[in-house]
C-alpha cells in the first residue's frame, strides 16, 4: 500500500503550479484536506491576480493570542522550461529511494507531510491555536505572504507568534536569511538627431553617472561586514541586472532605465540601501537636461529570528546537528515578521536539488517529516 504522505505528495505534484500559472485547484485541494482534518479554512484569492490563492486554516482556541504554532509553506514551484528531466516533472516518480517531481523538495514535500501528520491528530483537543498558512507566488518575491500581511494589518486577528516554515533544509534549522529588493532608476533626457547632439540631452550619458554612483555605493557596502559567522557574503550585494535605453543609433537617447537588485542582510530594513542610493544621486551632478527618478519595484524582506524560541527547542531533537544557521534564499518569513511572527526554516529535502532538473525528495525524509510535524504540534499545541 502506498504511504499516505506519498499519495498526498503525488496529488500535489500533479498540479503544475509554476508561479506564472493559476493555482486555484491546488489551493482548493489543500483547503479541503485541512477542512477534513478539522480546520476552519479561508481561501483568499488575490483580486488583482485571479487564480492566485492563499490558504489560511485555523484550529484550536481563538482566544490565546501569541500561543500555539503556525505552519507555513508555499504552493508554487519554479518553472521546468529549458531543463532536462528524465521523467515528467509533474508526475511523482520513484527512482530507487527517491521521489522525483517538481516541488517534491521545494516545498510540496513538507506540506504533504504536514497534511498527513495532522490527519493523525485529534484537533478538537487542541489547547493552543494551530494555524496553517499555505501561500502563492513565494518563488517570485513572496507575493502571497505579503498579501497575508496586508490582510492582517487591515483586519487584525490573533495569530501564533511562532512559525515553522518547511523549506528544504535537510533537517537543519535556519533562523535568518537576506532579503531582496528591486529598484528601478529612470533617466530622462531629450532626443535629437545625432548630427545635432547639442539640441538634445543624452539619457545614456546621465545613466553613466547613475552607474558610477552605484559602483561607489557597492564598494562602500562591501566594507560594511556583519554576521560574518553566518553568511558567505556578510555584506549587502548590489547588482545592476537589466538596462535599456535609446531607440536608434543616430538618435540622442531620451530615456534610459536600469533595474537594480540588492540583498539586505538579516535584520536590515528593506529600504536602507534604496535611501542611500537616493541620497547619492541627489548629490550627483547630472548632464544638463537630464533628470532621474527612482522607485521600488518589489521588496522581499530579510529575516532574523532570535536564538532560543520554544519552537527551536522542539525542532532540535529532530535536527541533523549544527547551530541554527543562515539560509542563502529568501522565504515568506521575512514578510511574516512584519506581523510579529518569528519563523524558523526547517524541512525535508535539499535546497541543492530544489530548482534543478529531476528535483527529488528521499522517501525516508518525507516519512520522517510526518512524525516530526506530529511531535512538534503535540508538544506546542496540545
Ligand atoms: Zn521554497
């Protein structure tokens, strides 16, 4: 007989919930499963993005703010285009002691284990709240969890203060990660025929000065090292990732746009580097006729959770050793911190295979995760 967590994972992998596609069916499936287990379930569809849903499910007493536990995971997966898979990425396939499929590790495996584990508990006996938060579009900037934050800021409701995010960590506890912020700088000039450049103002020349200011800031940031014990690159990295300007080789360009990304360190406010760049640009002399504007396109906040919260104590016996460390990737935990929720990242599967072809989870790891969810929820909420 197929193990129930494997059956659940098989169903979940079968929904091709790549971030650019609708994922209502998978959200509905997890909502049904939560309801069947005894949760009060809300499905929140994003009015601006039809087919994109967060699932919030509640069980246990409603009048114990701060206590209890939240379990969180994202329902979307990264694309498979351009990757060579040896089996259909959306059909869970066994290869020796592994199960292959897109999202098996990142992170439908944990969600399937949680759903299965909770089926085995009598939630009517909960002494503290248990909340599930399954999100959409984590892979494209933690969009779903940002919506959850908006929702609770508009209509505050008590939530547990501790959250377990089951991203694949090979059962190591991670308590921090950098964020990612994208900003756009547009330089505007005036177009003219290139035979009469004095009649125009080159936006590309203006952009040159923006990029110089950026390079100086990048060098400055590289000297501000922090959290060296935890991070490979213990400073804010900055990258001009895309640039576009001009329309013809014989025209003076009237506009040039650059998209810049930077990664705030754990504990850094997301807007810090943006503010510093703005200040630098205000002190940069632009070519006559050129102006610039700067706007934030997207911000995924960094996360920094203090050592020693109760959840850490409950995960430690299941952990494969080592001090709580830093994740190189961002998670929904950065957004959840905005609601006063402290998260730890801990789950089955490996981030090394997460976005790769033939992504897999070990059958044994999936199975162990079921028992871990039960142990932790029993200890924290019963
Ligand atoms: Zn993930």
